[in-house]
C-alpha cells in the first residue's frame, strides 16, 4: 500500500489542450475576421463617409457634422423629391462633396417668384419656410431634362445650389449617393438623415 503524503503538494497536473477548445478558438477568430471583412466591403463599395461643409443644410445637418452616404441607393432607383443627396458639382472630382435636398425631379419645371419656390406651377410644400432672397437662374422657369435634378439647401438663403449658374441643375451621373446617417453632433448623436 502506498502512503499518502500529508502536507503541501506542489505537483500540478498539466492541462491538455483539447481539439474542442482549438475549434472554438478558430471559430471565434473566423467570426471576427468575417465581421471586419464585411464592414470593410460594405463601407468601401456601398458607403462613403463625408463631412457637411457650411451652414446650407441647417437645421437638418450642421457644419462639420459627419454623414454616411449610401452609394448603392441610386444604382437601381432614382432620387426622389425630398431626398438629401451628395454630389460633385459638374462632376468635378477635385471639388468637395455638396450635400443638398432634391426639390424637383426630371421633367418638372422650377420657378422662384417673389421669394417662393414653385414646382410645376404649384408652391413647393416641403419645409422651405423662409422667403428666398435670391432666385438665381430660377427667376425664369427652368425645365429639367431627363436626368436632371434641382437641388437646394434647407437654409435657402445661405446655400450655393442649383440656383447658382456655376452649379445649375445637377445630372444623375454626378450624384454620389443618398445621405443616410449623420453623426458627430453632441445633441443629436447618430441618426437617420431626414
């Protein structure tokens, strides 16, 4: 018979690494890798991050606020009146991204008379509350062609938009995508662009 030793025992059994543990570790690594890869692909191919420059979209979007742009949105569908779009003026790749709201779609007419925006002869019923100080090119009726959109900032009197002769109606080919989420504003946090 063997005697048991009494007292302290400093002998520890070595733990063996099981194949189940190895499989679980590799499954976690695979899931993390897949999540990072999908985030990269979605951001690169579908999304774009940019910053609002200026006060032209206040109160909806503020100067310096970051936005995520859905670049895939208009590959199959067309922008609608009320959408906030991101575009490069005249397709200039060296310009900063402009963020404006679509007020008229292809085939419609635009006229600004006595500070009021008229689309197809009817006053525009969206949230243009201020009288428009400068009609720009829209002081005469503008008829939009097949792929043209008329865009304006929500802060109409502090916006360089389709009323300006150097921008004018924008072509669908110059639209980068639809503003989707905004972030970077302490009071609002992260939210959908409305």
